[in-house]
């Protein structure tokens, strides 16, 4: 902590507290960022273990390892844990670490709420996971929990599920409010809105999406709670309710939610491509406008998840056209990344490898998304493995690769040590091959007609399912290497310079490595 | 000319592949794409799928080739000094407008096909399809024919005790039969949770939702057996409620309808017959294994916390009237639905079975239920 510069106006200045209280009571954005990142990694491993169970059961036709009842619990928890426990907290962790440093602020605007928003999360997931040991088993209705399967026909643990979703929602809303308040109020003088780093922009937009839709999710689960325990019939047709209403509410949350999981990735990848191409981002303002239009469009496309529920023709056509429109700003982003690389001076360190893989594989996921938007074709794709392949392409080599890229990119700043480049590249190639071997064949399986959420399948799907399982095991076990690399970097390694990367630009690279416990207690000077 | 050549080439390549794949009977390595449908609409959907697929492939290849070229030509070694350019309005407008136009080119034919699919007129034959956990019921509205279709794959095949048959998980005990060339309309709904009725060969996928009736139609010109599946997670046996449609010539269809009606009449006669306990037990076991075993399990032990046990249950031991009532009305707020769609004989048999089996006869009053009891239960309400 020798690098702390401000000492004249800070009588009882302190570094981190000692022992466990440092983590329990911390209000420091860097500590909380670290907590979020480790927590999300733990959830990533738990959710991943569930994916391994799923792929092991699907390795061959027939029921071998688990019963269909337990299989359904696995797919449900895998989805919930990866989304709410893996990807979202990881992005919040990155926001905590980076947003204050990138805008030259000393900390997040609401540090105590920051502590609270993290520390309620472990309880939410403890409740959710404990449902595995309850009578009747864990929630088994898929992460989309369509009523009435999740109400009248749900196991008793559904009430615990509802409670844990409420807590996750509260945590996300607090985190999002904190980000908005920080960005709006605490930018160093000279950091105008259109001068903010793209990661900050992406998080500002994400935070607004979170504030807009997490309450909708809370509303949906509260209505479920009422239906289950208080005799209402929101979603019960026998009582005059409407099961399709549930899906409208859920996807009104759910579609912005999927952009919540990808917008911060856009920010991260833009930084990394810029740095390792040693060239200014091709179109900063068009990137900002593209993110804004994607965010706004995300509110008017929700029913493309529901093309088969029997919507009227006009609604199908509206949602098809609106959904296809999203391809335009998404295309703008991809073209911008490619144009940034063009005639740059490129090197391929691990973060860049992950970022390039992100652009390629996310584009594949985006293109299959475009195919899914075509209603008549969606009648054939809907709820098959084609959809599974699509959203895993945008979530795994999309969101998760961007998080890994971010960790490799910023970990020298966090720990002061360089990661092992050789191991990092090995981790990249294992993950890259694993992801593609897992999810590419799922396009085939889906088009050939295998529905999703099936614990067992007809024989014509056997070969590619086996390939997919092999890929999944490869990908899954490669992540232990990631854990090893991160631990090794935390423990020691080649010392990082302040700028770390030759092409890196931005305020976070102007502070020492590792970043001091308190940064920018006096605002930096921006030219 | 060139296209014709390509077509021929692809044909001969396909043949070659088929030949190579011949040794393995289930040539699944080549199950890579959507299968072309059998109806006009499903063919149109297939063409649409291929059109957008190739457009996506071309877009992807264009973008990636520029990117890979940069990765090859613009490395730090080959290009140590990066260019300085950024922002170019003409280029940016172009890469906004051109994708927009491509999208319209895709959306227009898609919308046209969709309009064709959304045809609301009544069919020549109207079949009500109802999803149940975990089976499908088919009611021919004009012909007074009604039956359930259950998975017919043996449990031993599922649990790997015997080799799996050719139509593993794609076979049912009773196929939906429709005639060629007639417009058949499906009215799709559900009794408990949401299911989804998918028949890929007809490009029909419609959610079966309790309280809603969705419709879909088809005209099939080629006789044959077509297989489909449930595509909305509906509980533990979601993967085990397939759909099989048999398309036959008109006269064969008429004969089938005739036989089904005869069968129904015979079944009705059974209601007035005198039943012995043994006969009821035998029939009841069959009904139990089709309708009840998924939740209440083979030994009537249920699943703790979700599905109550029948073995040793107070109702199955002593409360005959309540037992009948539960089967007829279901249990409010629980997964137990009304089974009033079963015949009087089936209901009497299955209630008798669950009052007699698993030691219930010895433990309780051992009273049996005969079809007339069910008729009596129904009567005062009419």
C-alpha cells in the first residue's frame, strides 16, 4: 500500500481491514469486485457440474445416470445458476473494479449498499441450492418456469425458489442503481458522457435495463406465489387466469435480460480489440448508438420467444420484423470491431484470442438468432436443440469468453502480476475447441428434430449427442486450468508495469499495478 | 446450366454419402439438416430455412474473411505501425443500409408464408388434440371417435435392459389416422400443463395450453407414417409422449373410422356386464400402468413430497366414495386431475385395483367398485 498518494487530508487513513472482517464489512469497490468475481466463479463451477450431469446422461440414448425427474432439476438449476449466479455477478464484479477507475472516481457512489447487494447473494443461492435436498426435490420446470408447471404442478420447493429470485432481483437492482449513480455523478472533471470508455457506457445502459426489468421478474414470481399460496388465479385457466400471460410477463423481463448478459461483453471486447490492434476504435459514437438501439429494441421483441403460443398473425409479423431489426445495430458492432482490427498492428495475447473468438462465435450465434426470428422457420426450430445451440453460442463463447478475456486483460492491474501466457493460451485453445465441439453439433441435432429438455432421445440423434458430450467434458475440465492460472497469478508471477499492455489506453492504466486500495481520491487531470 | 450441374453434383454426392453410410443402419452422422417436409407448407418452410441459412453463411464468410485477412496481414510483425483512420460516414451508412435491405429480402417471403399458414377456415376433418401429462388425446369431432396415444416403447429399452428398437421413443400404442388429400384441422389444447404438438413433416408446432384452443391445419398428399414430439417442457415424462400420424387412402380411413366406432359400442356394452373382482383387477392394472404409474409408481408408493402414496392411503383403504370423487373431479390445487374422460369400466377397474393391490385389500375394507357405481355417481348431476 506504499503507492497511496493522498496522505495530507486523511488523518486515519487505512488499508484493508485484517482477516475476515475485511471481506464482510468492506465498502471498497475493489474488494467487492473481487468478492463478486470469486462468487460468480464458484457458481460457474457448480452450474458447470450440473451441465456435466446433463451431458453425461445424454452421452448415449437410454436412461443411465439420473432419473428424468432429477434431470429436469438439473436443467433448471443449471440455467438459473449460470445466468443469475455466473454471468450477472461476474459483470457486476467487473463493473465494481473498473467503472470507478475508468471514470476517475474514488469508489462507487453507494458503498454500503454495494456491500449489501453482494452479501445477500450467497444467501439467495444457498436457498436455491438447498432445495435439492428438500422433499420433492429442487425446482424442475426449466429456468423459464412457465406456469402452470411452476405453480399448480410444482414441487413444494418452488416457494424457496421464488424467495431466492426475489433476493437475486433485489441484489441486481441495488447493483444497477449503484452503477447509474456512480456514472452520473462521479465522473472526473473532463470525462463527458461521450468520452466515457465503452465498458462504462455498456454498463450504464445495462444498469438501466436491469432497473427496468428486474421488478417485472419480481412481479411474475410474486403472482406465482399468490397463485400457489393465496388462492389467486393469475395463471390458472381453471380459475379464469391466463397461462400465456405468464409468458408475456416473463419474456418482457427475459429478453432485456439476455442483453443484460451481452452488453457489458460488447464494452469489454471493444477495449481489448482496440488495445491489441494498437489502433483507435473505428467508430466510438456509432458503437454507443448501436448499444442504445439494441437496448431500446430489446423491449419490443419479447414475443419472439412465444411464436408457437398462438399469437394473432399481426403480432407474429410485428415481432418478427422488430426482431430482425436488431441485426442492424448488432451488425454495426461487428463491422466496427473488424474495421478496428483492419490495418492495425495486431498481437495475439490471451485476452485478444478470447476477444477474437468472441467476435466470430458471437456472430455465429447472432446469425442463428436471425434464422430463429423468421416465424415460419421458427415453427421448426422452436424448443429444439437449434435454440440450445443458438443461446449457448451467444452466452458461452459470447458472455463467458468476454468475462475470461476481461480477467486476463485486467488481472495484471488487479494483482500486479502477469498471468502465465503459455497456460493462458492453452486454456484458450482448450476452451475454444471444447465450446465448438459441444455446441456446433447441437445445431445439427436440433435441425434433425431433437427437442430441448429431453432426458432421452431417439436413436438418430445418438452420434452427435456423443460428440457434444465429449466437447462438454473437455470444456468443463479446462475451466479448472483457468482456476489454476488465476490462483497462480494471485500468488505471484512476473511483475506487471503500470500500463501493462503496450496499446492500453484509459485511466485505469495510469495507476500503479497492483491498483492501490484507494485510487483517485483526488480527481485525475484529463487533457 | 451451372445450377443444373450443381444440382446433379449434389445428387451424386448425396448418393455417394448414402452408400458410404450404408454399413451403419442408422446413418445419424448425416442427420445434419432440417428434413424436407411432406406438405406444400412444410416444403415452403424448408426452402425459407435454406434461403436464410445461405444468406447467413455468405454474410458470415464475408465478415470473417476480412477479419482473418487482418489477422494474417496486419500483425505487429508485418505491420508495425498501425493505421490511424477511424470513422467514415459513407462506410457506416453503407453497413447500416445494406443489412437493412437484406433483412427486408428475408422478411417479405417469410411473411407471405406465414399468411398462408394462418388460414382459419374449418377443415374437412377436425381433430381435437389434448395434451395430458404425459400422453395425447385425439377426438375426431365429426366422427365421435376418441382415444389416447401413449408411448409404447418398453421401459426395459429405456433402462438399457434390452436392445432398443428402430422407433425407440417414437412409437405409440395408437396412431392418429388421417386420409390423404383432405384438409385436416387440429384444435390443440391441454388438460393440465402446457404441452406443444410438433409434427416436423407438416411444419406444425402449436403449444397446447390449458384454457386455450390453438389451431393448425395440413393437407398431406403422401401416405405414410409420420413421427413428431412434445416440445414444451411438461414435467418428468416430457421426453416420453411422442406423436405418430398415419396418413392413409380415403377408403382405408373410412374403414378405420367404422372399426373405431364398433369398438366404442362394444366398450359401452361392457358397462352393463357383471364384473368379478379378478376381472376388474386385471383390467385395472392395465389402466393403472397407462394412467397412474408415472406419478403413483408401480407399487403405489408415490414419490415422497410430490405424489401421495396409494398403498396404505386412508382413502384407498376405507373411503370408497371419496376415492371415486377424486378420480372424477381431481384435487384442487394439486397435480391430480380429473380422469372423468376414462370409460366407466376403466374407472371402476382402476379404483378397484388400487383398493385391492399392494396389500390394501387386507389392510382396509377391501370394497370394490363396479362400473354401475360410476354411472350412479354421474347421474344425479345430469
